C-alpha cells in the first residue's frame, strides 16, 4: 500500500519514526470519535483496536496496523470511531501532529542552513 510516509525521503522518514511515543491504553479507551479531526497517528503494537461504523458490527484490527496517519497528515475528520479492545490493555506507538510538524520543520531547516 502507498502510505503517505513512503513519499518522504529516507532521512526524513527516519526522523519522523523516531518521534513515535509508546503508550498503554486501558480496555475500552476511545482513540477517535467519528467526525473529530485526527491529530494523532497510531501503530498497534499489541492488543486490538475496534473500528465502529454506525449500523455495522465492530471490525477488529490486529497488531501491526497503522491507523490515522493519512487523516492526520491531511487534517481530516475521522469517518468512524475507534476504541481499544473492550477487555484488555492495548499498546500503541503514537505520533502527534505537533511532533510530526516540528520534526519536518527541523529537517527542512537543516537543509537550508
């Protein structure tokens, strides 16, 4: 799949990857609510994420899934709600819009100077 980060140069992609922080979320935590602007991207390390689309049964994402990166980069609203596993702790790597933007600016400034 063509991920937005694949379009970045290797050194910028590496700098952005270094900005992900590791977090543990309690069971049944909400990451996104439908129609809210996405300001974080997630990589599911362990546990499950549940995608909730109104009128449909929840869809379960497995470890290794990347969630919200394209929405965050485009500053778009989430089309669905996302929660962590209803029974177990979920471990995620998280990148905020602010971290991403600051990293890109530092990288660009180093190229100009």
